[in-house]
């Protein structure tokens, strides 16, 4: 019997509230105090363990309560007792068992891959088709309503060798956005700048404001208007000289197909938390590329465990060419959950080569930040 024929015998969950260093404002809402994620652990008959993380945001993908319930009540019966070799079947069943809850499905897919990789002594990127890159350029988001605190962050990013920043816009007035773009251009000319509205503009104000921001020449402008405004996204794409990225408009491969057909974007932010898994995220990027569109490695308010899953996915997906934004473990959380720091060096995420995800969460820290009873190590 091959090792992958082992059965999965246990699933544990930690609903975490992780303290953050500063407030962050996006076009659709704010995060302050803590961000909430769910960590999942699967155990195989032989004692090996695999971990995954669901990183929801109530105003974007869904609530932590829904992620927890999806895993605990609806997905648990599909997983415990199944064989490790059945990942594709388990994920297909998960897609039918509970609607939406894409973050919970991403956590499950991650844990199945981490566990299979540890059992086979292979990194997750190998299970996803092999590696096309060893490092991924890191972008950090600039989203603090107190811009002077972001100025201090940008000095730190520059010293750390980070070359990409994403300015979060549309949460206050247009003058605030223009002022910040002017100061960044004057004081930090070495940064390549991206702009993300997170749906923050109305259809009335979007054309003129996007035109103003495009004059600064950012690499791209992301999701200026509400997710469902496909017609306005298509109009902005036609009118704007800078590439337009879709984020909230595109969750999974089904949305990507429609977005490409309707011509709403030049590229897409690919996230495992939106797609509902690593393989489905790869599909989003491949549909984009097949339609001549670019792809970016986006994320949610995540801890290092979800960053690892995204890094392995991007390492195995040559179509994602615009870097990643896995900055939260390093620059946003007061303390991450991994045993050893999420690997970032000289502004690049280093893709791990060890078995599974390559790094593990610290169980004592999971119990410390858990909002429910401790779980045995
Ligand atoms: Mg975005």
C-alpha cells in the first residue's frame, strides 16, 4: 500500500484572533485591532500532520464564523476517513457540500497538499506541477489612514529591499489619494507603485478619478468600482492608459471566464481564498493567460500559513508574473503563527523546498491566540 493510501483520521480547528500593528483602511472596509483566521490540522493514520489556513474578511469573501462552520460541520464529514490520495475527489465533494465559503475550501486544499507532501517527502509546488521560480517579488500595501505612519513603513521597506508598493485608495477623499501619490513620487521614486481601490469609487466618480491616478503611471489600477459593475469596469479599461486589474469581480475560474469574455480587465488578482483552493487558483491564472491577460498574486489579511500556500501555488504557476503581496506576516501582524519566520529576503519571497509547505505553525502560539479551547499538540 502506498503511503498516499493512508486514511485521514483527525481534523482540528483553531479560530484565531491575531493582533495587528496598525489600522488599515480599504475601499470596502477597515481592519483594526486583530484579524481573524481559522487554522486547520489534518492527521493521517501514520501520525503525519498537514495544516491549512482560512483567511476570510467579512466585507470581501465572507465571515470567520462561516469559514469555521463550513470546516467544522460541512467539510469535516467529507474528509475524515478518506484516503490522502483522494484530494481531487474530496475537493469536488467540498464544492458541492457547501456554497461559497471559498476560504474554508482553500484551507482544506492546503492541508491536504501539506499532508500529502509530508508523506511523500515532496514540496507542495511539486504536487501542483513543478516549480517555475525560486523567488517571488513582494509588494507591501500602503493603507494606513495616518499617512505619516506609512511614510515610516516605506523607509523600512526601502531599507529591506522591497521594490513594490500598493497604495490603497478610495477610502477617504480624492485629494488624499493624489497627495499621497505626489509624496511617494517625490520622496520614494525607486518604488514601483500599484493602486488598489477595493471597489471604493461610485460609477459617477470613477472615470475622472481613475484618469487622474493613471497620470502617475502606476503599474496597474485595481478594482475601482463594485464587483458587479462589469460594464463600468469594461469602460474604464477602454478609457485608461494604465492596465486595469480585476480583484473582487473575479473569485474563481467561472468568474474569470466571464470577465475575459466581457473585457472588464487587463489582468486579475489571483487569490487562493477567492478561488477556493490552490488548483482552482491556478485555473484562474491560466484562463487569464489564455485570454491574453496578466495575473498577480493577491492575498487577504493572512498569517504566514496562508502565505506559504500562496507562495507554493505561484511557484508552480508561470502565468502569475506580477509578484505577490504576502506582506502581512512580516509587516502587519504583531506576531505570526509559523515556527520560523515566513521567508522574505531582499524584497523577495523565498519559495520553500522542504516537504509539504516547508514550514509549520507553532501549536503553542495557535492555542495562545485561539478563541476556543486549546488543542493537544
Ligand atoms: Mg485588491
